[in-house]
């Protein structure tokens, strides 16, 4: 069976649902509590590539820190990635990775599709 990794925030219901889904499917995933262990810049770039998203598309733009850092005004991809590495709360969740592909679990059907 291929390795599965989930970037998880235990305080998020969508993230908890994703972990429960993996357990129900009998999938032993590497669970990364990304607020405690944020992805490196390189890891985040790989995740973005797997998702096919820009940094802004992966950001939680309603977080207070997004407004505090005035990220709406920032256009440079590298600067947005740096902001997510420094402030992992900005990263959309949960993210599940399998076989070099990734999905954001909003909606959870994205993860179901990835696991097929």
C-alpha cells in the first residue's frame, strides 16, 4: 500500500473528519500536525505543485494574520510561501498526499477521489 500523509489541525472539524475517513478506510497515514511542525519552504512548494495551486489559492485569507500582514497587497509567490511557512495557520487544511498527488479536504470528497 502506498504511503499517505495528512497535514492536520486537530482543532479543525474538516481536518478531524479527514483523519476519521482515512481510519475508516483502514489507511495508516503519517499525520503531520502542521501548526506544531510546519512544512519547510521546499515541502510547501512541492505541495503547491501537487495541488496545482498558487500560494494564494492555498491560503486561508480570512485569518486575522492574513490581514495583519497585509498579504492581500503581496503579489510575489515567494513572499506568500514565506508567509505560510512562518505562519502555518495561513495554510488551508486538511491536505492529504498520496502517490505524488495531493488534495485539500474541502470538501471531503476531494480526499475520497484522491484515495481511489
